[in-house]
C-alpha cells in the first residue's frame, strides 16, 4: 500500500511538467530575394494557459527582439522594433512573423519564443535551432532604366525650349522688319502746309495776306 502511494506521488510532478512544456519547430533556412520574409513558428502546448506571448529574436544570443504578439481568448496585440518592419499573426498552433523592407545587414539567425503568461505556472519553450534568414542585396543594375528615362526627359525638355526660343526669335525679327518698313514710309511724307514768305515776317500783316504794291500810290512826277 505504501509503495503504491509513493509511486503515485512520483508520477504527479512528472506529468505536470510534461503537460506544461512548449515545443517549437522552425525551418532551418530562408532566402529573401524581394526584401520580404515569412517565418513560421509551429508550436505544441498541452497546458491550461489562456494568455500567451510570442516573440521573434535576432542573433545567436537572441539579444534583439524584432517583434512580438500577445493574445488571449478575446484580444490580440502586436508591436515591432523600430529598426524592423515586422508583424506577428497567431493562427491556431503556429505564429507567423511577416518581415518586409529587409536589407542585407539583417541577415542573421532568428529564434521564436513562445510563452504561456497566465494562469500560472509561467512556461516558455526551450531554445530551438532557429532559422537563418539570408537577405540578398538588391542589384545596382535596376537603376539603369531610370537613368535612361531621365536622359530622354532632359532631351525632350531641351528640344521644347529650343523650339520656343526659335519661335520667339522669328516673331521678334518679323515685328522688327515691319516696324522698320513703317518708319521708311513715314519718312517719305511731304508736309503741304503753306509757310510764311520770308519777307513778310514782322510786318504786322495777317498771315497769308498778299503783299501790296505801294508804287501805285506814289504821286506822279513828270
């Protein structure tokens, strides 16, 4: 009888530890060619937890927390590190971390961490093998079409400016020639207004009056 009780007491803690253990599985390698990565963290948990937290960590020592997601039966919240563009999504027995606008400097190993926060006891998974995310550099050749397009735009603008400058010059020359021609015709105009004879100045006679012949009034002398 005593032996049976001792056997039962030995199995109770072992069953409790096994029940609350969290196991996580990740893909070992992930290549990123378009700056976007999707990392799936599959996990198993047989405990009674109702509130959980899942986080993604960067580096062999998991020093940098990239982003996290927490959820319970009614609420889900997510947050991301300022240096990363990351979003976590919980879907049944897995957590999906979506990363975008990644660069080559973010190539590293990433670990998923799953935590059962409430009710006690607090449980989290042992460190998994992680996923190596390799971010390829963007080729520089992709900038060449933009350079060619910019060159064609500059050529088109230069052509339009040249056309308008020639048009303005032509209009100016045409206007100048017409003005010169009008000035030439005006110089040929003759002033037909009668003028005072030079010998009538200061005589006191009205303008344009004929000059009198005073010899007709002289007395006759033999």
